[in-house]
């Protein structure tokens, strides 16, 4: 809790429709992982204000792929 969310995946942006943010009510094209319309900053503020509930994963960062290190598994 208290960290910035990483929302790089295109699923977080609806380029066709702004909907009211579930936290502040202002229009936003942003979407949570579950499709809930929410500004990223509002979600981050909510996580900070609700650390216990935040552990349930209402708002979460994108999964980051595991880094591949050179030479492992590469026999070229």
C-alpha cells in the first residue's frame, strides 16, 4: 500500500468511452483490472487510505514479466 500502480496494459484505457470514476465521480477512460472505471490517482489514494482492504486486490498493478538473463537456456 502507498505505492504507485503500474498500469501499462491497454486493458486499463477505454479510448471510446469515459465513465464516472467510482471514487470521485469525474469522467475517466481508465479502468481497473476488473473493468471498474477509476482514475489511477484515485485508486492509489484509495489504497493509501484503505491499506487493509487494499490487500484484497480491488486495485492492483499489472504483473511484470520475469526478466530473462542472457546465457540461460540459450545455446547459440
